[in-house]
């Protein structure tokens, strides 16, 4: 049995399509918790008109944000396995069937991810799948490349570890899914379904991904700090996490340098935990802080990325 948690806030324009893909699942042993987070559009009306299925439960609350909604869904759920689905994403009919197969093959994992498709509002489409795991079901070292493996609507977790980590952190308003799922991956094995069976719908009205970096910088830093604290609490066991941490931050610093400048990079560094900054040499830190060395900084980052690629870590493909 699987509990499916769907947070809803003003998604009347997408929720019907999303729920139809749940109703179309070939695996049917599930419950669905629809958390209406104080919607001001017709979301609640649309849901009530659509659903007579007893597997679906609607829970209404005052607007508290997506993290509180997902946490409420898990709290109200009946089962140990929790699948997340956003109200503007979709699943192919065999998504749950293949994920259950992955769970049965690797029952000791704490989290399960699935490959998927990115479908944008402009009609473009791409696959989100790790080349080395195409059409396979296996365990993975999640920190080889979390961005290839992870999408919230293609993730199932065990309730026990979710509760142990306190769920989605309420104080983080951006990257809250990374904060939780990266942390979970530090505490056990991760299973992976290499079949593209989830669909991320990009460019949908109401998505928050286009907010300027400067407005969400504090929350992104909180995400890094949250995960790193869990790395320390987990006993510093996952070396791949540190390798990826530096790779991801270098990429972020490069983007900030291009879009915002070295002063914003320095502000970002000041928001990060001391132990995170200690992972970088004094030479590298000085590069990021000196705008006159931008060309050298970009060359340095490119070289470190090439080293990362040479490790054979999975990239998006097919």
C-alpha cells in the first residue's frame, strides 16, 4: 500500500489532468491525500466534482505553504510508503507499478527515485534520466548526481525516516525538497527506477522557479546548511556528498558571478556554515571574491568540472 500526497494551491487549471494520471495507474493499491492549502481559485470545487473514489481524501487548511502541506499529508497518511506528486505534474500509467517493483527488489532502501520527462509550456521536451541506469532497476549512490536522479513527483520515501528527519523544513522557502531528500539519502540506500515514467510540467502558471536569486539566496543557503548538518549527524559517511557539494556550489558561484557579481558570491559564502566553506581552499575562495580574476575563476571551475566528469558520474541522457 502507498500513500500519495498532493499539495494543492490554486491549481484548478492543472489538477484534473494530474489526478487523471493517478486514476490511470495500473497499480491501484493506494490512497491519495489532497491537501488544499487555502486555495482561492476553484481548486476545491474541481476536486470535489471530480472525485467520488473512496481512496481519495481531501484535507483543507489555511494557507501555510507547500512544506506544511506535504507534512500534513504524511501526518494524515495510513501507510509506510509515501509518494509525492505535485498538482501540476503527471505520471505514466505504470509509474507506481515500476516503483513498487523497485521497492520489492530493494526493500532496505530509505528512498526511491524514478527517471522522467520534462515537458515545457513552449512544447519542448527532454528526458531526465541517468544514462548509465537507462531501463534498469538498481540501487545508486545518490550523490553521484542528485539532479539527474531526483524530482519530487518521482520520489517515494519511507515514513519512518521522513519523521526522523522532521519532514520538509518549514523555515526553507526554496529548495525545501532538496533539503529533505538530500538529507534522507545520507541515512541509507536509495533505489532507482531507470524508466522515464514521471512527467514534470514546466512553465505552468503559479510555479515559483523564476524568482530572482537575490530574493531566495538566504533560503538556498539554508538548504545547504540543513543538508550539511545532517551529513555531520549521520557520521560523515558519504564521501560522494562532499564531492558533489563542492561541484554544485562551484556551479552556483559561477552563475552568481555571471548574473550578480563577486559581492553577491561573498554574501552567499557568509550565509553558509563554516564547515562548508572549509571544504574550499583559501586560494579558491580568494578567486570568487576578486572580480578582476573572473576569467581565471571560470577556468578553474571548468577544470574542476572536468575532473568531476572523469569520475564517470551519470549525466542526463537519451
